[in-house]
C-alpha cells in the first residue's frame, strides 16, 4: 500500500512537472501514514519524496557482526555533524553483536543503549515526523522488518561564529551578538540568566520551511496575559515560509498602518536579557540574528545599551541629546521651509539677508529645493547601503560632497539648504534605533508638505496628529507611550532621563503587574564612617 502511495506520488509529481511549476509546497503534503515494515519500500519512498537529492545520504548496513538484519541510516549532508554520525551512530551498531532472539520492543531498547552517546533518541511511526526529523539535522535509522524508525540528534553543519553586533555598537559592554543558530542564541541568554524560571517554548511556523520559532520569558516576572497573547498570535500564523524575524514581526504587530515600530528587534544578548528581567517576552527565529522583544514602548527606541553601563548623569545627558536629535531629523527641513516661505520676521535680519542673497539665483521655491535635496540624499544613502562596504562608503561620502557643491554652484539649491539637509541626515544617523530613524525619515516629507502649505501652523498640526496617533498605539495591549501617557510617576526614572541604578526599585507597571519589586531596601552607596582617630583629630 505504501509502495503504491509512493509510486502514485511520483507519477503525480511527473505530471505536475509536465504541466508547469508547482508552488504549493509539497513538503507540507506529507501524509501522516505509518511506515512500511520493508526497508526497501521505505528507502524508495524517501528517494521519491526527496527527488533523488544528492545531499540526502542513505547508508545501508547490517546490524551487528552476524550480517543478517538489514538496516540503513539516512541524513542530510550539511545539516549533521558527520563525525558524530559515523563515530557514535554507525560504528557502535556495526561493531556490536545484535541478539536475534529479542522482540521488537526489546530491539528498540537495545539500539537506544547503543546510541546513548548521541542523545535525543526518538521513535518515529509516520512519514511526516520522519521528514521533519530528517531535515532538522537528525539521523534516521530504518530496520528491515520493523514498521518504525529511530532518530538520533546529530545536528551540526556550518554556522557563523559569534561576532560583535553590526547594527548596535556600544562603547562599553559585551562584544558578542546573536548568530543565525537558534540554540546558540538561547544559550547566550541562559549564560546571563541562570534561573530555572527562564522558560523556553518552541514551535514550527511555515507550512513549507517549518522554521523553528521560540518564545522565551521569565516565569513569575512576565505577565501571563502578554505571554498568552504572544503565543496565540504566533500560533495563528499560517504562511508557507518564514525566512527572517521580519516575517513574524509583521504578522504579530498590533497596528499595520503606522510608520512607528510596535515590536523591538535587537541582535545584542544583553539587551534581550535586560528586557526579560523587566517582564517582556523574546521571540527567537531560526536563521536570523535579530530577536524580537515585546511589548515595545516608544521611549525604548531612544535607550542605548551603554546607558545602563555608565553613570546616570552621563546617560541622562546623552538621552536628552538623542531626543533632540530625533526632533531635528523630524522637523529641521520643515522649519527651514516654513521660516523662509511664511515667517521671515522670525529670522534675524542679517541671517535673512544672507539667505535671501543665496536664494536669489535659485529658480525653485523652498519646498521643491528641500524635496530635491532630501530625495537625492536618500538615493545616496541607499546606494551606500547596497553597494559593497568599501565602495559604498566612498560613493555616499564623495557623492554627497560633489553633488552638494555642484548643485550650489549651478544655482539649483542654496548653501543654507545643503547645511540643513546635512544636519538632518547626520541626526538621523545618530538615532540609536534604525526602526525609529526610518520612521522619522518618512514623516519628515509629510511635515515638509504641511510647512509649505501652512507654515509653522502646518508643522504644529502635523506634530499634534502624530502625537495623537502615538497615544492611540498599543503593543500587545500595553499603551505605546507609557509611562508618559498614561503618566506613571514611579516608572519615570527610566524615560527621558535615567536615575541612578539604586533607585530602580520597580519594574514597568503596565508590562509587569504581579512582580513589581526589582530590588529591595536602600542600596544607595555611602562613604565609610570616619574612624575614631579621624574624629579625635590624631593619635
């Protein structure tokens, strides 16, 4: 019966190839039918289902030294550690003396003892489970006369080594970042939080790719309702493939039609560990170094990791600077357009005369001038990102200088506009999070249009609408602007400014509602009490 099923599937595939390509994802169509007791039939079905792929290795052998029980191991080259396969799976089975008088259940127990050095031994009874284990890096063993299979965990292959993060560089702090291996990423968190309450749940998402996705949280600190919501949103996903955490992010976020990110992503283990200690949930995806953290707050995107490694006064000054940088990158071109078009009386006399002299030869209004320069700079920035690193930096720097100077000399734009656009670009680069920086880049064009239409009134109207929109957003049920709106005084110590570490006594209230206390007692550093000799003024 199974042999007929395999042949019919092969015939169906040949028919489909003749008619045209099939994008339905045949890997998800593997039925949950039991395995055959005949080794030859099982191997034929595996070959037919995998299309005779060369990387699917089938090694036939005989159990024990009697050479009577036929068996085979199947693994995918590149997904397993071949040294473990041959040294701990194949060699013990070839060298052992297989007792023929054992029953089927006892045979499995005997084989499990021989594979004890490998670990992760599982019994497989249907085809769907077999192919899942096979393409997850396990070695599958088939025995003639037994309608079951045994899989042993031999996952291996080549992975990128742990390196310094490229997108979130810190002056002070750890130098290791996540990799594309899910187990390596979770292990880096385990090294930082050595607590049995750090729970990990793994699931497979993607009908074709079967990508491993894991959620991690600290039981007793994380809000159970948030954990339940994250789990429910992940299980609702029905898609053929997940290739990066961005797929997951777009399918579980609260609001789609917004430029502001409602899920935080990072490639630094220390940031994930800190967020887990605050009660958040982390989502790991196999094949990407970016880990999602939920829920996310607006103020969170202005916090850098070294804020908590440096003194509080330095961190507070830098955090104020980042907020100012974000505001400059958002409204600087719009303010220039509004001031030069409608509100010249607000500019100092000498400056307005200098700007007027520069713009005398410019044939375009301020809005068109700013729009051309912003679009040109965005093109240069995108070219610098897409080109190879050495070439991209040269193109972005030289291109900006040459085009800016040539545009001023040709009379297309004024020197003041080049200065404004340059300051805006530098400010957008200085924003800690790329996700919030690109949001400002998009909103900037809308504010420029409002400034060209209504002046400063249009800018204020745009900022007001943006603020109302921010206050309406939620991230997994948590208000996006908290603790600013709603205002929570006890959590204001880590927002626009940062209080000393010994004053962080409570976790964020709207994220965590049952385990609020972060540290107990008064831990304020104090100098030692003066000695008796110091009190007496001498010996």
